């Protein structure tokens, strides 16, 4: 992986790295991530550590075709939704 957001020191199983690959990586990189972590661990990290980096079409592709998740709270993942300032 050689992108402006890529850092060789970043752990491959960190939530930030996972969301960056899912949102901006190629299908080959997503497949490699899924093979490295396993689908169960990838789903767990995706759901336990949401990040607002997805467009609606990307989020639907990732949840429906890559991770096979029935539904998620889109406000936690879509970069176009307002951020909550309340705890």
C-alpha cells in the first residue's frame, strides 16, 4: 500500500488502518485485509470502532458485499452527517 494516508508504522489491526483500507483501498487490499484479520475480527473492529470516512455508496458496498452486515447506524460512518458534540 502506497497512499498519502499510508504509514508503515501503523498496526494492520488498528481501527484507523482498517477504515482507511475499507474506504479508500483497492479490492485487492480489502481482500488482503480480510484474509489477514479474518471476517469475524474485521466485522468486530468495524462495528466497535466506527469512523466517519465513508460516502453512502462506499458504506453500502462495504456493509452489504464485503462484510455482510445487515444494518449499521449510518450517522456513525457517513462523513456527510453532522458530528455529535454531546457525550
